[in-house]
């Protein structure tokens, strides 16, 4: 995934100056199970310092989903760094038939910045519940959880 050069060393910083981060952002793709019913999970950490790069990274992920997992249940989750243009991000993902586990709600998922972390699912995966645990220790991000069900080919969902 392409990223911004904000985090790279610069000529005007002395060698002893600490960098806040070294390396790029990531997308980890995991398949749980085997064959055509395997659940596919994209765990994302999109760029925080460049809106164009962040959208480009999201587009890469969505294109990979379409190319590699067109007929599988897919979950996209993680730190999307949506401190700006939140509705544009959500619309982009939902146009690809994904749905936020939080529905239309925007949930504060970071102690300082706001709503950065998300869970999206695509049928036959459906969110039954989603929550933000603001008491979980260990990060500046709150813990985001969801209960997700996967419908079999023979089940029918009524909305």
C-alpha cells in the first residue's frame, strides 16, 4: 500500500531525532476456513497524514476484494484514520455493498481524535451487534467489537 512520506527521515532532522513511525501502513488479509465459504477479513491501518493516499489505499482494498473474493463473505475492519471526510469514506465502502456494523451511527473510537476505527461487512455476513469498549486498556484507540453472523447459501434473510 502506498503511503505519505511524512514519516520518513528528512534532511532537516538530526540523526538523533526520533521518528514517530518507521515504515508504511498495512493491510493484512486473512481467510478463515477453506473453499468458497471461507470468511475473508481485511485488517487495515490506513495512512493518517494524506487524504489522497488514504483514499487510494481504500480503493486498493476494495479492488482486491472485487478481484479476489467477489462471492465470499468479507469483513473490513481496523483503523481507517477517518478524522476527515468520514461520510465520503463510508459512502465509498457502502457503494461496494458493505455495511457499517454501527449502522448510521458514528462512534468515537479514539481518545483524542474521534471516530477512526470501523467494522464493515458484506453479505452473506451480517452484523447483529457492535460496540465500543472505552474501558479496555493498552491503546489510544478504544476496542471495537461486533457480533457477526454468516448466512449459509440455503438461509434467507428478511429485512
